[in-house]
C-alpha cells in the first residue's frame, strides 16, 4: 500500500510539472463525480438529490 501511495503522489507531481496543467487539474477536481459514478455502477448505490448537488 505504501508503494502504491508513493507512486501515485510521484505520478501526480510529474503530471503537474508538465505543460497541460489544465487537464491534470480538471481530472483531480472531478474525483467526487468519478467516485459517485463508480458507486452507482458497481455498488448500485442510491443517490439522494443533495448528493447530485454536491457532485455538480
């Protein structure tokens, strides 16, 4: 787990040092929506209206 975590942070740092900062920022800021979509698809979660508002 430690190796995966450190690798993830190193990859994130590398991505931020590249020219396309806007792409990296948009992906990292949309993790809430990605987590919500994965929860709906794989866990069959029910989403409340307030959660849609939070994702937006």
